[in-house]
RNA sequence: GCCGCGGUGGCGGAAUCGGUAGACGCGUAGGUCUCAAAAACCUAUGAGACUCAAAUCUCGUGUGGGUUCGAUUCCCACCCGCGGCACCA
C-alpha cells in the first residue's frame, strides 16, 4: 500500500493529521485478527524479523451507555494502547481486543420510559463509542469485537449455565433474597450497598423466593489460595479475602432441657458457632436468628416439652413476624439498639451445667455460622449490650490488661481480644489463644462440639426479573420440574414481543412467542423460565470468548485459550473487586476442572486505574455540571493531546482532578516537538562526529522511557520527553544537530504516546530523504523500538555533594569514569574552601575528622 | 469498630535497597514582540533572614518521639483524608 507524504509544512494541525492517518490505518487493517495468528511463540517472527512473544492486554469491558465515552474510559484505553504499541515495537505479538457489556438495566429503564427497544438503544450507543474510540487512535482488534447481547455470544453464556447445571453447580433454591421494589428484581448480596439497591438507591427488602444460584462456594478455598499466585494490588487481594471471610471456630451443640433440667426426649439441640470457645465458662444465654428453625418451632407451639408456654409461643410469633417485615435499612438504623424475645426454653452448658435461657433477636444473622450464637456478655460487646438490656447475668472470665478482675458493668470493661483466663476451672491462668486450643480439644473429646470453618461468601444468586439479559436456558414440564434447554435450541433467544411496563413479574411472561416456542419444542403445558441472568454472568467469561470470538462450534477452542490466557495485564476500575473478579475466577476454575484449559487464574497481572475527577475535585456527574467531554477536547486540541494529557495527569492508579489549563500545556509541548522535528529534518546531517549534550540526553531519555513504559509510569515518561525537548531546544547554535538516524529514534520514541503525530512525522522523515514507505511495514507503529546506547546514556560528569555533620555544605564535579577513585574524592571534598570553614572551631583551630563516608557517585559525608 | 490506601510548594505531581527534597507541567510575577490584545518566546518562582549585589545562613515532606554521619524514605505513638466491610459471633 502507499502512504502519501505530507506537504503541510511546519505547523502542527491535529485536525488535519488525525483523520487522515485514522483512515489509512483502517484501510491497512493494522493489528487486526491477532488471535488467529497464534502458533508457537518461539518461531513466530514479526515484520522486523525478531522473535515474537504473545501478550494479552485486557481492557475492562465497557457498558455502552447513552452518554458516550467518558474521560475515564479514555484514560484506561490509552494506557493499554500505549503499552500495546510499545510492546509491538519491541517485537511482541499483542492481542488488544474490544467488546461490549451490552445487557443491563439502563437500556431497559430507558425502554420503560420511551418505548424504544433496548436492542436499538444499545446498538446506537455502541456505534457512538466505536466512532469515539477510533478517533482516539486506540489500536483495538476490531475484527474480534464482541457484544454480550449478540445471540452468538449469549448462546455460550447459556451453554456455560448448562455446564454448571449438569455438574450441580447451578441450582434452584428457596431462600431469603434481596428484592429491590423499584427495579422489581432480586439482587445479589454484592449488589446491595448500605441496605440499598446499588443501581437506584431504593431500600432493599427481604423476600423468600425460589431462584437460581451458582454454587461459587464450591470454590471458596481455591478462591483464597489462588490469590497467592497472581500479581494484583495487595489491597484488592485483601478485599477479596474479606469478602470470602474465612474463619476458623467451633460448632458447639447445646442440649435443650425440660423443666426438670433433663435433655428433651427428642434430643433437640441448638448448635452455636463461635470463634471464642475459650470464654465459654462465661456463657449465660443463647440467641437465635429469627430465621432459625428452632425459633419457628417455638412460634408454632411445638416446644411445650421444653416448658414453652402458649403465651411465650405467641410472643415469639409476633416478634418473628415483625422481624421479617423490617427492611435491611430499618435494621441498620436501629444501630446497636437490640430488640429480642425470650422463648421460655433453656439449654444446658455442659462445661459447668449452667442453664442458658434461649432468646431470639435479629442482631443474630440467619445466614452466618449456624444462625445461633452463645452469649458471653463479659467478652463480646454485642452480647454485653443484649445482656444489659434483658437483665442477664454477666460473668468475667478474662482478666483485663490492667489486672482488672472486678465485675463487668461498663462497656469499656468488655475485654474482647487479649488477656488471661479466670473463673474457668482448667483454663485459669492460660492466655486466651492457648485456652482456645485447649477447650476446643476438650469439646471435641467430649463430643460436645466440632471444629469448623465458616465463610461469609454466599452462593451467587443469578435470577433477575428483568428483560434485557440472557434468558436462563431452563424449561419446566407440566409438573413444574426443571429441564435444561436442549443444546440444539441454543441460543435460547430473548423474545422481542414483550411489554416494558414494570409489573413485579418477569417481562418475558408477556411474550406469546416465548411460551409458544417452548410448547412447540417441548410439548403442551411446558413453560420457559421467565427470568434472565444477572449481567455479571455475561461479563465474567468474556475474556475467554475474546480468544476465539467467531467460533461457532465452541465457546472458544482450548488451543486458543491456552495460547493467550491468562491475560498479561488487566486494567479495570477498583469498583469491580468483589463482583466481576470473583465471578470470573470462579468460572475459570470451573472450566479448568471441565478440562478446557490448564490455567487456574484468568488475570495474571491486574492494575486499577484511578478515577478522573471534575475540575472541582469532585466525581464527575451531569447534575454537578463538571463533566469533561472527550469529544470537545479532541475538537479543540486533537486526540494526541487528550491522550498525552490524561497520561501526564499523574500516576495511573491515582484519582486525579481535571485541569483545563494543563491540557493547553500538553498541547504546547506537542506543538514544540512537531516544530523541532520538522525543522531538524530539513538540515539533518548524515553523521555526527562530536558527542553533544543533546545526544546524551536523547539516549538517557530512550533509556528512561523504555523503563517507565514497562512499569506503567506514563506520567514520568512524558516528563522525561519534556525534559529532553527542553535540552534540545536550548542546544547551542553551533551544535551540528541530530542525524537522520537520531531523528528516526526521536519520532519512534513518541509513537506509542502520540500515534497520529508520530505517524505524520514518520512520513515526513521518509519524504525528507526521498524514501518510499516499506511495503511490509509502511507505518511508524510497525517499526522497531529505538534502542539506547549505554555509553551515551551515561552522564559525562557527576556532582558529588559534600556534607559536614549531615548538612550539605558544598559540592564538586567529577568525571563519571573517576567516581571509583575514593581517596582522591575524599581528599578533594575536604580541601574545598567552603568546606574548610566548617572544619575549624570558633578559635580557628582545625577539628579532627572522626569519620568520612563516601557514597559512590553521590556524596561525601564528613563527621567532626 | 475492622481491613486497606494515602498526607510533599498556590495547584497536579517527582524523588523512597536512607544520600542534592520539590523533576515535569500548571499558575503567578517581570520582560521581549505588538498601536493594543492574544499567541509565542525569555527570566524568576518552597518559606524566611541578611545584603546595593554576589554570596551565605535558618526552617521546611500531617503531628510528636526514636534509630543514623545523614530520614519524605526505617521504627514507635498519634492526627487527618479517602476506599471497602460492618450487630459476621
């Protein structure tokens, strides 16, 4: 192909340059369809003839919202694009795919408001995003673009569901679920924020429903241990660990007793989970969650044998009813105020034969541990609060750190984490950790308890009573029995004849076609599952599909997945730490167990980009009017300026406010660079005899940029380029200037960061020498990365600082090759006149030097 | 309350196997060009003291201690901000 050299002269005009190269790159199919070119990494050669190595750079799937590309998208896309271009120039084979997390609520809510089908809204939004991204010069592999709402994609989402179903890892179950009255759908635990719906901030209520779950808990231990093998930010790993919430403790079974203090004939027991069995001599009561089966039995009047009167049973029933009606938010607003009711029943603590009254309170959670706790009010603040409120005895069994052994009457006396046991018979005198081990052994030996590990992680509720998602591929026979949709019926298509008015029921119920289709394929009286899947199901396996996005036989071939995954770099916002990342890891481990590939973690290296804030330092939002639109920045300054500015703002991971004036500073820098190069091209000598300061700076910069880009330190890389330009522009008029070869390096150096301008300068570089573009590699982005010369990258001389008693008092220069002459340098340092005056006392007498420290190439420290 | 991250000029930030604090950019001030303005370019720019000036000195990386010839960097205690979790037994 031919590339026409520019004739536009010296002025930098991004508005002319950028559309031109965008078009030519597109025509040339640059960097397209990479995964098809896999094959053995060691034999593969790129255009420059160097051995190739594969890299998978993953940008977090974007939701195609109607408001278009956000400057935050620009930040992370640009960072990955720079890295991709940089690595390609270094001979790596880089796969940098693009796709859309296209199912989801906003499009459906828009449909409810306007009647416009979500498919249309989504399609239009994607078009807008595509145009904006191409204008930015992001070198995506568009040939492998995917969208989760496409039947060829969600066919495999459904396939994945069925695989899980066949292995018993997708199941339907009844349970208390989070229900958003506004979105009219259930939510996963992960989608409830402060008792409110993550999307619309409506108070979430609890409902008992029969829903579909994925058994993520089957992998809970591996989800913990796998974190040790990946290169992720520590904070992220920590948060995942907290979410999984693994805890070691013991389940203790307390026998329920009758009025005479004898175990019930039914052998009824209440099992409590505790991590602090060491304090069990201080136990004075038991508390059950309202959902506990024993609580229900009491309410139903089934525990008369335990001495529960009908009056007490009645009170319990009332309490259970009121607890059920409370929203998550009401429960939180009560704060530490505790409600509860005595059941009338007692259990026995076999350690000391103490009778423990059994209470019910909603501060005990039904879904953690066993839903029942043993109350030790002296050493647990919640138990203390409950005991004081209900007048229950408090026993001290741990001595305070100050030796306090007085009765516990104030909350600040409640010793929770350290101390020595007292009032605990055979545990007395032991530190709590030792006591814990000893009593657990005791409980197990007696058969009263059993060591257990509990987890906070719950199974993943994936049913959604919404339209715009992948239908759950399940059909029910006339008896209501669930059956998987047959593989030949996939994709199990999302019907189009639905009403969008929220009714509290799944919108798919309104589809005649959906029901007719089910009856036709499966028989009269058969019904489809009307719920769709949580969109996190779609978006938690997309990186697998990327490897083989046009495969019609499989979700992706094993060969391709093994070749490209795990991803070498995943750049994703910190808001996805518990949801998407945990789910993705679960799917990966499951499919590995199914034998599709061998790796266990999908994302080997992950980093989080920070948030770009408005100029006011606050999160951008339409209501605050502080939103920066990338299109308007491109219109004013060009895409290269936008890219370089966003990378220059600060460290990638940090939140940083937008500074409108600083954008102009970056535009100035690019303009100066363009001018410097175009002017130099006109007079460039073919060879340069003398080594100049500018040359040294060039090679130092080449070295620095290579290091910084490798480490994702884009802001300091750009600062180094600016420094280089400052030195270049300040070079003496007598300097011979950079040679053609050096100018080529200077142009290539900028290519990853400012791809359009670099391409323009490259074409000028070629035409200045009457060269025609290489037909195999006509573009600057196909050239090799400039290597630095280590000799030239070294400074000619270094400044040695001289300290006297730790304070800087002078300095001198030394040739770089002389810095190992320790004795000479130490002597020179002492002989400096400005140092001499610090080496004498008030009377002028020379002070003895006690110690001389020389830090090679940096400083001499004199101690007197 | 628990877990994690952070605190450096007027602003964004740079420098942490301990070794010139403030790179680079923004802003500001003065200047060149211009009838004028913008743009562009040049110079200065942490605070303070002293000086005609040059030079020099003192202070300075959230606070208070410590280790060291030397601390933004390491240790201890605390304060503040941000993110996450939260009546999790």
